[in-house]
C-alpha cells in the first residue's frame, strides 16, 4: 500500500502500511478512504486522534490497546460543508432559541427565563423566531418589555429580514415615533404612530450599528459550540461565509 495523506478541519491524517502501536483498532469495517484506485478496506487503527493504519490485514507489528468489531459498519472521513455561516451559527447556539415557540405566551416565558441568566445590560440576540408557528401574528415589544427591563433585545426572525426589539433596545438606538423609515426598511408602528418594536429590512441596521462587538471569550465560546455540533454530525471541514453582523 502506498502512503497517502488526508487533511480535514485542522487534523492531518497520515495512513501507513506499517506501524507499531495504536490506541484503538477497528476491525470488520467497511472503510471508504476516498483514495483513487483504492478498494474498500476492513481495518482502521487510530492513535492520539490520528489514523495510523488502514488496510485489510492487520500487521503483526500493530499492537492495539483496544480492539472494536464494527460488524461491517460503514466508515468514511468527515463531510465537508461548502457554505456555512459558522460563527453566526455558533452565536445562535450560544443565545436564546425561539424556533420551538408556538404561542405568544411561550415567547414571553422563554425570554423571561433566558433574561434571568444574563447580567444587566447584556444584549439578547439571535432567536430565530417564526410567527407562522403561532398563527401569523407578528411579535410586539409589549410581549417582552416587562421581562427584559435590564437587557436590550434584538431577536431576529428565522429569515434574518425582520427583528423584534424591546423598548430598551429602541431607546439605545434612538428610535421613536419621530424616527423616519430608512430607505429599504420599515419601522413598524401601531395606530398611534409608536414603534411596536418590529423592524424590517434595512431598518435592522439601526440596531446593528450600535451592537457591541463580542469579546474574545464570547467568540471562542461560539466557535467551540459550532465546532461541537459540526463534529457531532460528521462534518470535519467547512467553508465558512462570515457576515459582519451576528
């Protein structure tokens, strides 16, 4: 067997025909290497997070600390996602998730519970709500103002083109009844002309322009959460598309 190299998401995997030790040897597998001209193999050995052997006949020199019979299960290298908003996804994982909400009451309850976990003044972001899940009524700042008195809120709809902002967030952005709609955007207002807290299109920029940048610790947490989810799904390499606003 010729030596070949596989590279995936920060891990360099070297495969050799001969080695001396491995932490785990997997046998009775159906291993697809992806190498041109190579047939499926049945044995794979791993040591210290590296693949050190792939083949059909276990070399005498290979001493495995642990042997696992895969019972013919299929094994391949990790998937590659060619278009993913990796850091934005991590930010969403690290924040409130409003996708399961099916009633306005549940919306308020989830926001209240999440706000209690945060220090004062920290923004509540992301959310990814979908008003179609509760019959199509668009959310209003009155749903969340009483439970987010100390935290500004900017939670987006699942498509990213609408967002709900609480009264504190509107005040910090200087948005009131006299604020004109920006070009390509709408500040939704009630029958008295007061902002309801719902922003559409380019009106989102009124909030995005004042959001604080995440700290290094926050970015690392978001990265770690995105990485953990990706790896759990067998994704070992990504081509990340990054937006300035998260």
